C-alpha cells in the first residue's frame, strides 16, 4: 500500500528502497547568497531573500531571476534578509535580522522598484527572527524574548505600519529560550491561529494562540538546548501540525528532531521515524492530505502520514521549503541554491 500511495502521489521518479521518490530541479539564480527567506506565490512567481541584502524574484517559474532588493548604504550592505512574505509579483514584505536596528521590515508594492522601511527595531535586547501573515493585511513578526517574554509586533495594513503587541498574556520564556531565524517558519499562522517554535531550552517548545494576543505553550518531544529545539512549526488546519528541528551544530543527528500534533498544538507526539538530520524548514503540500516536506543542510524528507514517519528523498542542502497549489514545491538555501518540484 505504501508503494502504491507513493506512486499515485509522486508520479514517475527514481526508485529508492522500493519507493517512488520526487526529485528537486535546481534553478540557476546566478547568486552565491544564502537564501533562508522564501515566498512562492504560484508555480511561476517566487521571491527569495538572503545574505548581503539580496532579494531576487522570478515571474517565469525560476528560469530567470531579477535582483529587486532595496538600495542599501555601505553600512547596511551586510543586512541579512531571513524572511519574505509575498502576495504577487508586485507586493512583498521582507525582514532583516540582527540585534538593535539591524532588525527591520521593508515593504514594496511595485515588484522591488522601490521599498519603504516600515519598521526599525529600537529595543537593544530584541532580535527579530520570523514574520508571517494570515491575510494580505494582517501580519506579525516575532523577536527573541524581551524582558522575559517573546516580543511580537503586529500590522493591520499589510506591513505599512507596526505596533508592539502587549506581552501580558504571553507565557514567560525560560532562561536561554529563543527562536531560530533559519527558514522564516519559527512563526506561522493557519486557520486564524498562530504558532511559535522555540529552542535553547530542553525540550523545544511550541507557543500557540487563537488571536495572536493570548498565548499558551507546550513542551514538544524535540530535543532542545544550545542551538537546538524547534526550528519550524506548521499546521495544516486548526488541529493537525508538524514540528521539526534538531541541533544545527550536529546536522546529521536523526533522533528526536520531529513531532506531530492532532489537537492544535496542546500535545506533541514524537515521530516514529525521523527526518535524516537537523531540519530547518517544513511545509504542508496543498491538496494532498497528510503530506508534508522538511528540508535542512543534509537533505529533504517527505511524510505521507502527517509527520508520523519521515522518508529521506534527497541529500542536497536547503534551508527553506514552501509548497503552493499545483502542487508545486520550492526550496532555497546556501550558495544561491533554489529548486522546485511538482507532485502529481
């Protein structure tokens, strides 16, 4: 049955251990930036954002890429854009990470021809990691804890302005707890609910909220500690979610690096077979029930059962992955690597 299901879902491909596997098609970006920010809009339009202030956009399925990042001063040329959210070939929001005023948000409505810097962090202890939108107008960005609690900012006008969210209903962070600016998926939203993955503490935790203002938190089974924990959390609907991570200093570690939930994130159950190493990004596949992907520096994995079991299908390095209708999946990572695959 498993072999048949893989064949029906993935179509023609290489056979590995009797399973039909998908194959990433690498795309030439003519860049050596590391792209942790990834925002596909469709099978044709996608944005990537990364090191050295680099932002690229394709409108032809990845055959060609245009450099569309904001003009930066020499002082700001080393900004790292770790997350990007996009709604079309014209409209996108990017997040740069770092301490103090290195954490910023920029907005474009003309495909990168011009950018507006709409948020600059003014809190010395804040370090923004991820940004997410539940609609074209409502979005949030998260920072590592400030005054003992995860810091959030919020927009209701598509990123044109931002306000700090009152942290009164945010559970206290543990000593050393933080998010990971690894793939833009440490903060995610689905079905009106919000989720934050964290690490630096044992075990990694997932925060959850029904409105972005009132939060609860649960332990996962994902091992945490220094450089370890939940790097990516994704929900298919209000109940079913996956979390992946591990230790980025030990990228081949395959124990306690993935978990799943079927109660909205209240409880997390360890996978029975884990991804093939530390994983920084994950995504559900639209239209294919219970199927999701995870990526990291040592390869890519696929689950057919909502995160219970994971199957390695590629050993190339990626940081981020996201699937759109088609279903078409995009991945991005170091040395300008961008790829896509189609699941049929």
